[in-house]
C-alpha cells in the first residue's frame, strides 16, 4: 500500500478545507417564502440540518467536476443556512445552480475565450446559457441569497456592518450579523457621504449594486458578512487583529468631517491589507 494512501474508510477520513471564499448572505423570515417552499424550509429546520459553508462549497465543486463537464450543477440545491433570531426562523437558501449560472456569466464577460475554452468547452457554456435563459423566463424575479468573493472581503461589504457585531472564534469563523434595516441605513448614509466626496466613484458604484440587491429582500431579514474559508487560510493573529468594519467606518467618518487626507490614508491602508490577501491567489 502506498504511504500516501489513507487506510481509513472515506467516512472516517478528514475532510479537506476549501479556504478561499468569503460570503455576503441574506436570511429571510419564513413569511417571505411562498408555498410550497415555506413548508419545505419549516420542515428542513425541524430536521435540525445544519450544513456549513464548507459543506456547500464542497458539494458545489463535486457537481462541477463530473464528466461530462456541465459548468453549473444539474439540479438546484434544496439546502439552506438557517438561524433563529428572537424566536423567528430565518432562512438563506443556497441556490447553487442559480449562482453557478450567474458566476459563469461573469466569467464569460471577464476572461479571454482561450482561457475559458481550456476550463469549460464552448458547447458546455452555450448549453448552460440556453438553460439559464429558459429558466429565467419561468423565474423572472429570482435572485440569489448569497454573494461570494474570492480571496478577499470586498470593502463595500463592511459598510453594512459595525465592529460591535463582529464574532470571531479562532479556527472556526469570523462573521458579522446585522438586521436588514440597519444594513440599509448604513448603506444609504455611506452613499450620501461618498457622492459628496471626490475620488470614491468606484466604491459608490459598488454600494449601489449591493443596495439594489438588498432591496429585493424582506425588511425583517438578517444580513451576514462571513469570512468563510479565509478563516482557514489566514494566520490567526492576523484575523484576531482584523477590524476592517471599524476601519471602513472610520474612513467614512473622516469623509463626513471633511478630513479627506485622513480618509485617504485609512482606505489606502485597508486596500493594501486586502491586496496582500488577494495575492495568495497566485501563491503556489
């Protein structure tokens, strides 16, 4: 037997960690879902199913490496993340197939054709695009409950949360959770500030996109910013010291007070901090 082969049965082997994605999620109350989906999620929660972000990512990747390559999962997921806040059940459906279609669309727009052809044959992309268009005709109002980012947490996401909402468990998670009404209030205030300043058009445009997405959800939803797999990729001391939400808020406060130099310094430091994380994408 090869020394590298694990002799334990698959059920007893350690599960590999997928370390690169962070998430912005919306959890909606059951009242936001129409039947029969409302009944499905109520029963799902009663079963006590508690999959993690790592579970979701592993299952999605397993679907994508099937032969022939499909580009997106063949079936929509019936799983979700759930939370109970003040006695109210909140649900965040995975919708991995929809998110796969949207991600594929972004790849087509951003990557050169030869690179895409090597990863996903043109015929597979064409078939996935046609399936999405047919599905979209039947579901014109559909939107994902989860946004993800690779090897970073976009600075615009931190606008939605506050440092006092930070939850850090070393080796397990770093996340922020805030009521939807609070997230929308912070976003609107930040947009007013950025539009009155100079040089922050890109950040403002990104916030407009996030705001349009949040408007699609129930006002009593919860917003979660989750470092996801980055908790397993970054040193514990770096995560313990990370106060990006506080630093983004400090930059906004400096802009509102007219301290443009202070704001520029704060955002330059933040940008450099997260640039170092993004560069891990190219590490061996």
